[in-house]
């Protein structure tokens, strides 16, 4: 498909990251399929409004664009909507998700990488919530792997229920792509979700352990690590 909008948006985003002076630690890009080597579902944790842009940036060394599934309200925005459609992201109507799932399946079968937040919304505790079944169902339907993906540090800049702070300098941002998970068509979806969540939890804990800044007493850190974020509800 023609890529008219994505390249200039990437250039603008990279310039924005440079202004912020972010310190990137991107790992596991080798787990992403190479161009013309098929599609994949990225199952990402969700801690910030910037997650999609940061994960998309981390995938660029593999020369892959990620098509993100995002709520339709973003597509209704006069500014963001045309950009989202121009980058071939996928609008999700939470009251009727069948159309978006069909669109995502077509894209996966055409070899695209689809990014999905299986928690559904930003986790205000910064822990991984229970997962919805979309990532596993999409992978089964298209015959592609799920790649568990963890981002950490983005919540320090702009997250839910906290005033955004884009004036911070040199914030460490970690994005890690895990080993692909394969789920056979017709296999137990709930069991697949449990496997995926277990992989994401293990990766999150490893990323947090290697994070260069202390979590102790920080609003952007979970209670489990001595932070002051709200405790998980589940």
C-alpha cells in the first residue's frame, strides 16, 4: 500500500523525541518478521498515551510499520483522524468490534504487523491487567505469531489521571519485543491468553529490574516496586 503519510509523521515524531532528549533502550527487534516475511500481532502493555508512537519507533530498524488498533474517537478527531487513516491504522468501535477485527485480519494476512493493547485501556497501576482475547483470536485467525511487547518509562511523560510532564529531560524509555508465541487455530483461547499474560509479566519484571532509575517513592512506579501509583484492582 502507498505510504504517503507515515514517513513524514515518523520524521516529526523522531524530532519530538530528540527535543525531549529521551534515552532509548530498544531490545528484541530481531523477533519482528522481516519485510515480506509475513505479519504478526504485537500485544503491548499500556501505560501511557505515547505508547503507540514509541513502540512504532522501536520497530523502525526492522523497516516495518506497525498498524495500530485504536478507539474510533481518535479517528473522529479533526487533526488526528486523517493522520490515523493515512497511516492505515485501524479504528475500533467498542460497541461493535466485528468490522475492526475483519479489517485487522485482512491486514495480517497481507503481511502487516498489527499493534494491539490487550488490556483495553491504560493501566493506572502500571501493572498488567487481565487481557481481552483479541490478540490471540487475531493470531489464530490469520495464522501469525503474537509478539509480547513491553514498554516502560513512557508513563513518566504522559499517562492517565496524572498531569503530563513533557519538560523532563533524558527520561529512559525501554521497549522490548519478546519471542513470538504461536497459537494453533481452534486451540483454547483462554489458555492462550494465560500464556501471553505470563510472558508479558515476566518481560515487564525483567525490564523493570534493568531500568536505570529507582522506582522507590515514585508516582510513576507500581506499589510492588515501592512506588505510589494506585494499587491494582485485580
